[in-house]
C-alpha cells in the first residue's frame, strides 16, 4: 500500500496573520506525519476572484508544479479558499481540510480540556465559501468542544453562513459596501466573542468591533476568558503582515527540515 | 462590450423566471388586483388612511366589497392553503373604509373631453366600473337602468342585512362626482329600443346582469306560493316584505343565493324556514360562512333531497312538498347529473322559493347572440361582440360575483375606448392582468410562521338579528383589525434580497439588475465587482439562480477587455498583493522525509 504523501500549505492570509500558529500546527502534523512536506504560496483565489482567468491559470500551474516537485498528493490546508481552489482546479492533488483532519487524528493531550473553565461562549462564523461542507463545520465545533469552550449557534450558522465582507475582493472595489456587509455579519452573532477559521474573516469581524479569534489562536494560544481582548488586526497593517508572511515561509522550511 | 454566452443565458433565465415581482396569492386572485398585501400591511402599521388610498387606487366600492365580496383572494391566500385559515381580507377592507374613506380625498379627475358618448345598460357593478373608466378616458358615459335605484344585484339581490343601502348610495356618489349621467327607470327594449340607443351613442356597453330567475319543471309548480329567488329577493329588497310568501317557507337550492333567501325569509316574519338541497351537506356550494350563519339562524337544512312534486290545497296554495332522496348529484366526470332513489318524504310548506340559478335576459332585440344561461357571445379577452360598437360586461358576459363584474366592466370600457379612438382592440394588452390569475410565486413559508386563528367578526346574536334588516356583522374593532392584519405573511420572494446587501444597492430584485443588463447590453463594472461571490443568493433562491456565478463570469469578461486588468481602481493594490504572494521572497516548497 502506498501511503498518501501529505504536505501542509498555510496559504496567504493565515501566514500573514500568525507565523506562530503556522509553526505549532506544522509541528503537530509532523509528529503524526514525519514525512510531511510544505509549500508556502498563495492558491490564487484572489486572482481568480478578480476574474483574471489567464493569470490565475498560470499562477495555479506554478503551485501545482511546486506540489508535484515535492511529491505531494494530499495537501493539508487551513483556509477554505485554498481548500476549494485546489479541489476545484487540481486534477492530481487533493486538498484536505485541517478542520476535518484534526477530529480524525485527535488533539495533543496538553490542549484537551484546557478551556473547560473559560466563561466565554463563542459564536462560530462559518465561511460562506464552504457553506455546504458540513464535516468541516462540525470539525470546528469538535475542536472547540475538545478544548473545553462552549459554543452558541445562530440562525446563520452552517449552510446559512453569510459573507464576512471580505469575499470577492470587494473591499478595495466598494469599501462602503464591504463595511456594511461586515457589520451585518457581526450583527448575526449575539456573543461578542466569535471564532473563525479563516484569517481574512477574522480581520473583517475585528474591523467592526467583534472579538474575533482564529481557531488556531484558541488551539495553540492562551485560554480566553471574559474581558480578554482578541489579537490585533494584523492584516490591516501591510508591513506587519508581509513580515509575518516571510516568517511563516521560514517556519515551513524549518519544520519540514527538522 | 461582448460578454460570454453564459452571461446572457443566465441573465435571461433569471430575468424571465425570477419571482421577485411575482404577485402575492391574494392580489393575483383578485380580478381587480387590489394591492391586498400592501393595504393589510398599512392597517397593521396603523396607517388606515394609507390603506384606504391603496384600496381606492383599484376599487370604488371599498365598504360594499368589504362586506359582500365573495373574496377569491381569501380562497387563494397562503394561510388558506397552509392552514385553512385565510386572512380576512374583505373584513379588513371594510374596516379601512368605515374608518378612513373620506369623500374629499376621492380622485375625481377625468380625461379631456373626447366628444364621444357611450351608453351603459345597467347600474350594477359592471356598468358602474365601465362608466368610471370611460369618464377617466374623457368620454361621456350615460347609465340606463330600469330600476330607480343604483347597484344592480347588489341592491335587489344581496339582502340589506349584509349590505346597507346607504353604503351603496354613498359609494355610487363617486360616479356623479365624475360626471357620469344616470337615466334611471328607463328599460332598454321597452322604453327605448336598442337600435335607438345605439343611434344616440357612439358605443354601447351591455351590463344588464342576470335577473331572470326560473322555476324548474317540477310537477305542481303553478301553485300559488311558488316563486324564484330573483323575484323574491327583489321584492324584499325594495319593500322589506313579500306578497307571495307565507309563514312556512321552503327554499330550494344549496348556493349563496339560497342562503340569502332563507335568511331573508326570517326577516319578513316567517315562522319556519327550510332549505332543500340536492347536495349533501358536505357538497353544498354555498360559502362556509353563509352556511354557518344560516344554521345559527335556525334554518332547517334538508340535504340530499330533490323536489318531486308540489301539492296544493283546495285554494291552489302550496301545502305539501314531496321530496325524493338523492343518491348522487354528479356523475363520474363531475357533471351535474342527479340520481334519485326510491325513498320519499313530505314536508309542509306554504311557500317554495327556487334559488336554482339566474339567466341573462336579452336587451338587444336579438342582435347579439346568446348562449347558455343567456350570456352573450363575446370575445372573452376584449368582450367585443359581433357588432363593432357593442361590448358586454358583468354577469351578462360571464362573471358570477361583484368584483368579477367590475373587472369585466373595466375590460369592456378599455375595449370601447380603443374602439372610439380607432385603435386595435388587442394590441399590447396584458390580458392576464385584466382578470384573476394564479401567481407563479412558489416560496417556502417565512421562518417561524405559526398557524394563528382568524379573527371572527362581531356578529349580532342570531335570535336578535334574524328579525330585522340591520347589519348582522358589526365589523372589526381597531384591536381586531390590527390583530388580523398581523397574520398576513406579506407573501413575496425576494429571498435573495434579504440575504444580499449589495443587490439592494442596484435594484429591488435580480430581475431589475439582469433585466437592465439585457436591455442595455452592458453593466457598470462596480455591480459585478461588488459581489462577494458568497453564494448566499443562490442558497436561498427557490430556483437556485446562479447570480453570484453570473457576476463572476462578467468579471472575467471585463478583464479580457481590459488587458488582463481589473477595471476597478481599487484593485491595483490587490494585483500587486497577489503578485507578491507568488514572488520568490514569500514562497517556498520543501520536500518532506528522507
Ligand atoms: C341573491 C344574490 C346574492 C349575491 N351575493 C353576492 C355576494 O355576496 N358577493 C358577490 O360578490 N356577488 C354576489 N352576487 C352576484 C353579484 O350580485 C353579481 O355578480 C353582480 O351584481 C353582477 O353585476 P352586473 O353589473 O353584471 O349586473 P347586475 O348587478 O345584475 O346589474 C344589472 C343592472 O342592469 C339593469 N337592467 C337589466 N335589464 C335592463 C334593461 N333592459 N334596461 C335597463 N336596465 C336593465 C338591472 O336593473 C340592474 O340594475 C349575488 C347575486 C345574487 C343574485
Ligand atoms: S398571507 Fe397576506 S400576502 Fe399572503 S396571500 Fe394571504 S393576504 Fe396575501
Ligand atoms: S454571491 Fe454576490 S449577489 Fe449573491 S448574495 Fe453573495 S454578494 Fe450577493
Ligand atoms: S430568490 Fe431572488 S433571484 Fe431567486 S426567485 Fe426569488 S427574487 Fe428571484
């Protein structure tokens, strides 16, 4: 039997947001899959969203080449756009969501139940791009439960998810509208504390005042209690974001080579 | 700019099929297309004046219809099909009219004088509506009626306890305000010939209703005390009594007209009222309300009995009716074909009123051909006849209820107006909207919809009301009206518009946006570039329309026509961003394992 050859790809918004999150995730995956490979690149979703078909094709071909070069057949991803883009575009490589993988491989012993005394109730912002991926959505709830957090659902959970406002590259095209979409999404949640599983969604909800945490913040970071602040909105600071992206690239190299 | 074919195909599919502007069930079913949904909402908001304005846009008889409309809207109401408890649309209309119908706010503008004159035969709802529309178009309208009172069957058929006569007179005063002329007490065919009438006017609208009541060929029907619903109700309407009727009255028939006869019978002093129907109780064609109210008033229902023979006493007066048992009323094709058994029964009565249908009498001296029920042969879309200048409306052309008569009056007036202006009768008319239709609206029930009970009206106690002609239903209180209005589901689609903020910036529903696109052949780039491609629209759309997908495809064409670049200024930064994301500095690939 030929075991599938797995790699991890942080994508673009996640590595720009949290090199630490990328590192811890990869280290844990590496424990389970010692042969884990790694690619740091954008999946091209942004190019595709603008409508640049040709350029997207060219860019995705590059990504495909990278994946092929390091002999990956299954790419573990922590971004819903990467998940969809790869699965919709690649004929040979399959994207596997970290959120469905973790329930299968389990969480590290040291994080399980760590938040059972937290007094925060998290609302969950599901990504609109994967509104029909129930297994992924359930995976997020599973992780939260494993950690010990309590969760509140809204009418716009799961397949009724609404856009965070970032989708379709409308922020630069129609910023006023984007703001209204963000606010509307924020208003879907009763709780101030919202957990997301896309770094771009996190940035959107932060912008309109929600205490938005990435699920990896909760997985690897400190336990969140009422009145704790959410991490700052790094993605709104381009310099910081690019430095992070660069750091993440080094992380990918370092962890794979370790 | 050319877009790919799929963009046009999708845009067409959405524009053609989108239910965003599809009428609510009630409004589509109303032959006059009163904006029911809107005025109910306004009543719910406490804006009764606004509601009244909405109603008056379509109806000159709001209070009348509020009391007696056979309300096809209620039969079509979503709350009827879901829960069997339709909105009380008519009663809400009456509430608005009683509360807020001010003569001073009636729109009495008329069209510029055309010098043409139209004769309208009949002052019933069909003739009245036709006359109104003719005045609005600038023609002279002269109504001729053989009676001395206006309203037609509403006046001499529908009993007073359901429709007070001053309500009719008040609402008909609108016609005088518009300058409609009335020649009352003039019978066409007797006082003036149809030929003379035609000669005096440029066109004629025949709206003489169905006023000939008949008595079926039952043995003994010549006895004294045998009459028909039309004659009986007319006499009662005009005099509050009946020369023919005695004290033990039997009404033959199971429809609403029969109920009117039975309930009127009490009011002229009957001591016993029976209702003989061929149909079984469950098959009765009368409305549920009328059946219920008749039973409250102690009308004795004898269902599944046919009249075999009327037996007179020595003076020639009805004494006994022999009935025979009905086995079935309809054959397997649903056609009326009663089958009788052997069983018989006799009941005592001194009066028999046959409420078994009304016929249209000819007023044209045989000029216009008639068919079943005396109805005139017309083109059903235009109501034109074999004679260019003659049109038919109302019951005489095929309607059965007041609001249908009005819609048919409107239709005939429209055709007459075209004829007078030497225009084609059919061209460019949307005939579907000239009458009841079934809406294409097909949407899930709004979230959280509950089966809330219909507010019943305030009916006077049966024992009291059955002895006088005063209104038996006192109408809604403010509280009840609000409560009832709050049950309305405000049926519409536009589900995508609840989901999508961006489309609301560019139209009321996707039909606007894509229809405009198809019409102009272009679209501002900001529209497709404002789409989040979130799929929310398609997710909620009952037709799964690919809205976001179509915006996305448009973007691709914008790029193709713009040297591979986005037409949006703001996207320059994104393009840079993307480029960096693929640059060597920020990318890597590392093979795992040995
Ligand atoms: C007993 C009864 C109860 C009804 N109840 C309801 C109800 O509750 N709700 C509802 O919606 N519908 C009801 N209907 C039906 C409704 O009344 C008719 O559909 C409607 O009135 C038809 O309108 P119309 O204008 O076509 O004719 P009509 O209302 O019948 O008016 C015709 C007019 O033409 C006049 N006329 C006739 N011949 C001549 C002539 N030769 N010369 C001059 N004038 C003439 C008549 O006097 C009459 O005024 C009822 C009908 C009956 C018989
Ligand atoms: S629920 Fe309201 S809008 Fe819907 S059909 Fe009934 S009356 Fe009309
Ligand atoms: S995909 Fe576009 S059009 Fe559809 S709901 Fe989302 S933003 Fe609106
Ligand atoms: S959901 Fe929107 S696009 Fe779909 S039918 Fe309704 S109004 Fe039209």
